[in-house]
């Protein structure tokens, strides 16, 4: 979540900008985050502008009255491929050399990054192979294939998807497009705040952009069953967990990345988590009141606010990070 200032008319008032995901993957470079800055996010925004939607920042009276603050919803659930993920994917693919484009790309993901890379690759005429765990949401797998990507699932788990993808890359020469642990992905995610308002993966990118622009408070929200980020934030070191069982399928990662953690420790005020039961109720409530399709991972920020975990006053902006909902959850 990020807090930034938004100018409305002649008023400049603080907005708490909540990033609903804290879903990052371990990397090996401990100082990579220091190379990233607002200029990188602005360059990414300009680079991808022709290929993404400018998603709205909507007011919600129902949420505002219940939470006791003025709530704005950053609707990345209305983004191409159904989530913010295409921002980072497109930013990464647009920077590939001609030779790299000819050799194709390989990515690993449980769903939204998969769809983002697949659609970005299709748009740019690049062959994509996506490694997805066998327990990925079926509709997300189908959508990834629908965008023209080859999907590899046999024997793949959340713990092995990275290794399988890199083995494919070594064999084929394809470029690996990680879901979070990459400067291009972080900068692309940061455009959630810079393109429409002026954003890890999403948390580090949003925090990088927002805190570079204004003095703001930034928060992250996770499912409690997969709260490696919360544990890492509290302990001051990266904590690795077992593959979590949570309805927030976009947050089923095992550890945050070193690049992302460096940004988060410096720029994020707090990280909290919510139980799946609370998250499901919040997802249903938000959908009923806003008439938007929101997946559980995308509703994490709303769940935290409804649970009064943050205590943020005044104005609050929540990133609805995705809308690729498994509708069986509602039954």
C-alpha cells in the first residue's frame, strides 16, 4: 500500500495507497534495488503507455462509510489480461534485443504474471513458454493458453516452477522473465501509481514510485497463511515458508526477493495479513458494493481496511491488483 498526495481541484490531501499484494520471490543480488529510481518508473510508463489501459481511480461511498475514511479504488482488475502484471511484463519484453525476441521468453507463475507475459508476448510477436504449478487456477491456465503461450505444468509445484523455467531457458536459449525479482518488473509495477495518478513486484514498485514523489505512508497486505513478507518485515531478514494454502492464489509464493526487500524495508511503513475467511468475506462485499469483479488477492487491501488493521485516517487508495476470479470460490 502506498500513501501519496493527490491534487484534486485546489486541495492537496494525503492518500494512503494500499497495495493489496506482497508476493515476491528470492533473488541473489542484495544491492540491485539501489540502482532503481523514479526515473526508471517514468521511463517504464512512457515505454508501455501504448500497450496498456489507463485504469480508473474510483470512489466508493459504501466502502468509505463502512471504513470511516474516503476510499479510492485503483482498478487494475480492469487492466489488460485482468491484472497489473502486464505492466512489468510488457516493460521487460519491450527491452529485449532482436536476438532475444527471436529466441522467445519463458516465465513462471501461478496465474496473473503468466497471463501478462503471454499477452505481452503475443502483442509483440514473441514465442512464450509459461511454467505453472499443477494446482494453478484452471481459468488462469486456460487464459494463458488462449493468449498463445505454451504452458508447462507436469510435475510443477510452487517450489519447483523457477527451476523448471530456468532449465527450459538453458535448453532453448529463451529469456527468463521473472514475476518480481527483476528491475524491469519492479519499474513496470511502479507505473500503477505514476501513469494513472501522476506503484515486491507491486508493493516495491508502488512504494518506489509513490515515496519518490511525495512524503507518504506505504503498506502491504498478505494472506495470513502465506505471510512470509510480514514475517520478513518484522524480523528484518528474508523468511522462507512452505507453499501456502490460501484462496489468494496470486500470493502463494515462498519468499520475497532481495531487491524487493531492500526497497520495502526502506520505504514501506508496515505489512499486515488477513485470514482467508476474512478475505473471502471482503471479496464478496467489495464485489457486491462496487459491481466489480475482484479476485481474492486483489481484495487483500480492502480486507485489511474492513478489519481495521491499519488505522489510516483521511483518504485511502487501494490497489485492486487483479480481477481473474475463480468463481467457484463464491459458491
